[in-house]
């Protein structure tokens, strides 16, 4: 290794050490895995964002006895220093920040070359490739975990069409993931990415949040907390009503497009901001996506509308100049702004998501022979254990049911 690689790996190690400080639950699970070796002899191919927090997860899985190959789950999100540190640590990492689409998929193929027993995915790209282009590996794969909402939507569709060939655990659907990672993690890190990229003032601005699910709610809360006027767009009447009763203005995108200063998509859907919306936007409007891949903002429509494109007016900020002189600013090429322009969710949040992930892998290792192909919830005890350990690490105590209370909750004969 040359001096440059060595200093990159050292910087990555420092970053991972910093993350470790805020991940007490995953640290404890790693120590337990080290003692019990629940993953001995297992090969894992993982497609996750290559960040310091992922490195801590990889460390726990490795301590449990697994051999791991890692590819990035996004072409822009890799922390190159962390990738270098992980390679030093004996993990086959196939990832680099800023790769093109072909290289991104080639890296996933390279991770699969390990011949996995278990796969970890974040958005279902790796599972998709396994079922379409690497079917020869399917017989060896005995289980998987999926980290995010959109991946699970896709897996459920695969299962419904009897296309899914192995059991997959829906890590995203745990309460400790969705309530904290999607909500508080996305809420904070999305604004962090936007501010790092643009240094824009949030107070007093009109911020349009597209989608009021777990992520959208988090982004809207944090934007409101910064003093922004928040408009929500939705397609689900219940979510729209919820947003309205929480005091947000709810509008169709066609109307919101005319007044927003900053647009943030978190829907998991495509073409949420498209040509007819772009045509209405104010000069200087900022466009950011924190939902799924680069499909939520129609970047091609933006390119077609623009007469000039000034790439990199700031890091992760491209300026599109329209025929009438208006300038629209696209962040992170329309990909996840929180993992491209910032560092993704804080380690304290990923502590919960990745502890659930690590325990789900150990559960799979034990149960996979008994599970038919399909999508499985993480056992409720794992969810509760992660929350209990997190509370203990924070020194927070809670009440326990008395016997009388437990009986009361189980009874129906007594009346009130
Ligand atoms: P969710 O299902 O809870 O919420 C999505 C919301 O978007 C729903 O309320 C849905 O009705 C709404 N929606 C769908 N199409 C829409 C449209 N055209 N216009 C307006 N609203 C629309 O999902 P979630 O857990 O909030 O996740 C949202 C997306 O963010 C997913 O793609 C998920 O994978 C991703 N995600 C990103 C991060 C991150 O770090 N950036 C973290 C977690 C999840
Ligand atoms: N791969 C797809 C979907 C990603 S959804 C894409 O890039 O568009 C985002 C996921 O990233 C979330 O489920 C969240 O758990 C994960 N994430 C957020 N911050 C992270 C971090 N610091 N390290 C690793 N993963 C992170």
C-alpha cells in the first residue's frame, strides 16, 4: 500500500472510531458475536452505503465469524476513506464515490462473486441482479435482509409473483428502524446535506416536502423547527389529512411548485417533480431528493428545459439555467442528498437500524433452513431488545407492568 492509500485508510479508521462512540448497542452485539460466533463459516454479500456506520456493522458481522464482500448501494454515497479502512481490515470492498451507473452495477456483481450464503441489501438492487443476471448463485443463497422501504416494496412484489427464491427479513419494518432512522435520521441528515451543499438559510423559506411517510414527516418536522414555512404534497388522503392536522399546508405539487424555495422529495416514487412543475418554479429554487435513487426528480426533463448547465457551482450543486433566465439548482444529481452531500444518518441512529440488522442476520443464520422463500418480519423480541439496550446505554429507566396490570391487560371477564 502506498503512502496515500495508507493515510486514506487511517482517516477512515478515525471516522469509524468516532462512529463507534455513538453505537453502544452495536458494540455490545459485536462483543457478544465475538464470544458466540453465530456466523461462523458464512459468506455474506452486502450492498449498503459504504459509511463509517456500515463499517461498524461489518465489524460486528465479522466478529461473528462471517466473511464479507461489500458493494455500495448508491453510486455517490461511498466514503472512500472508510472503504480503504475496511479493505485494510480484510473486507472485500467494491465501491468508490462518484462512479457511473455501469461501474455501480459491476461492483454489485463483484460482491456477489464471493458466492454468498446470506445477502444484505438496501433498495433491492443486489437481489434483483441475483434473480436476473446471477441465477447460478441462487441455490447457494439461503437468506437475506433488506434495509429500506422501497426494497421491501419490491421484495413483496417478487414474493407475490412467486419470483423470490429465498427468505428475506424486512429490517426496515422494525419499529426501531422506521420510527428513528427514517424519521429522525432522514429529518436531520437531509437538512444537513442541503445546508452543506448550498449554505442556504432555512428560516423563513418555503420548503415543499413531497411525501408524508416516515421520512417525509421527519423532514417536515425538522424544517419547521428551523423556522421554515412547510408545504406537504401527498397522494394518500390519510397522510395528507395527518399533515394538515399537524399544521402543515397541503397542496398539489402543481401549486406548490409556484411558491417553494426548496423542494425535497421523500416518496419512493418516480417523477414526483416533473417538467410541468419545473416550468413553474421560482428563480433560485433548490431541488433535493432524500427518497429513492435518482428517479423522484425528473432530471432528464430538467436537462431538456435548460439552455445552460453549470455543473458544480458548489460541491454537489449543479445549476440549470432555463430559457427565460431562471436558475434551478439540483443537488447531488437528484440522488440521496443526505448520503451524498452529508454523511447519512448520525451514528446514534444507525446504531438501532444496524443492531436490528446484525441480530436479524444471526436469527436468519439459525432459522433459514426452516424458512420458505418470502418476506419475514424481524421477530418482535429483536426490536424490543434493541430498544432496551439503547435505553440502557442512555441510562434511561422505564416502568414494568405489575402482575395485576399484566392480568388486567389480558382479561375481558372483569369489565371495568
Ligand atoms: P413511506 O411509505 O412511509 O412514505 C412514502 C410516502 O410518499 C407515502 O405517504 C406515499 O403516499 C407518498 N407518495 C407516494 N407517491 C407520491 C407522490 N407522487 N407525491 C406525493 N407523495 C407521494 O416510506 P418512507 O419510509 O418514508 O420512505 C420513503 C423513501 O425514502 C423510500 O424510497 C425509502 O427507501 C427512502 N429512505 C431514504 C432514507 C435516506 O437516508 N435518505 C432513509 C430511509 C428511507
Ligand atoms: N440504495 C437506495 C435506497 C437507499 S434508502 C438509494 O441509494 O437510493 C436509504 C437507506 O440508507 C436507509 O434505509 C438508511 O437506513 C440508510 N442509511 C442512512 N444513513 C446511513 C449511514 N450513515 N450509513 C449507512 N446507511 C445509512
